[in-house]
C-alpha cells in the first residue's frame, strides 16, 4: 500500500477505508510504503497501527518502508516504533 504525500487527520479516514481492499487477496508480509509522505501527524501513526492490526487479523506480517526520519521519531515518542517495523527511507 502506497501512502500519499498527505496522510494527516483530514485524509486518514479515506486511507483507513482503503485498507480492507489493500489487504484482500494478498499473502505474506503487508508492506506500507511511506516514502512519499510529506505531511503527517499523530493520525498517521494511528492509521499505521490500524493497518498492522488488520494485517495480523489477516494472518500476515507487517512493515513500513521508506519511513521519513520525523515519522520514525513520532513513532518512538509514542513507543510504537518496534510494533510498526519502520524501515528508513
């Protein structure tokens, strides 16, 4: 799943609604590509946690690739950096 440049509070509901379709029919690790993110906030962290839970429910692994350094810092602030398996850009 590729995140758009803007994954802030105003966009997260739309992105969350796309999660079931993104997970459907796949197998193996579910990867979220965050390399295009330029605008993000705590709602982005919540979206990633929701994606992780959905992947686990589907019996799949989860990771985030291309995570901007500031997104990694935000995840660390909330203590979820290991849960989100953030991989730097």
